[in-house]
C-alpha cells in the first residue's frame, strides 16, 4: 500500500514539471530543450537584428494610441541604439525565448521573440509588440 502512495506521489511530481495548455495538452514548446528551440528559431523564423534595424510597434500604455520605436544595431553590433546610430545606446542579450533590449529608450525594455512578436516593459506594465526589419 505504501509503495502505491509513493508511486502516485512521484507521478504527480512528474506531471507538475510539464506545462499544460488550457485544453489540458502538454505545451509543444516544452518537449524540446532550449538549444533545440533556438536552432529551430534560427533556421525557420525571422530573428531580430539579423538584417539590421527593426521597427517595433506597441500600445502607448498611457493612452489609446500606438507608438513606434526603431532599434538599430550599433557599437559594432554589441549594442542597440534607439532611433538611429547616434541615439541612446542600450544593451542586447539573447535569452532562450527572446532578445532583450535595455537602455535604447529610457524606461522601456523590449523583449523581442523570433518571428515578429514580443512585449515591452514600461515600468510595471507589459504590453504586446510586433516588430519587423527596417526595409529602407
């Protein structure tokens, strides 16, 4: 009887490690390691800054308007500048799920996912964003 309880507890712990969708299915992106996901993203999705500058569009957060931001690789590609090569220089880091840009626009942190979406942190407010490469 005790071994059944231990087995049941172990099964519950194993299930707790899985991320579940609202429909009860295991999330597909948790079936692969971070390095496998990153390889897939690099191969099949658009990567931020791979072709240079990107435009980001997001709700303003303080009103019902949309705001546009331009993020430009600068400093030999190690930094990201706001608006142009001469704008505020921020830092970019790549995480497992997104590229994080801090400092290019004061008070805003951009988290850009491969494929054209992501979100922006403005204080305690997180708003969805869409991004695309600057074609000009």
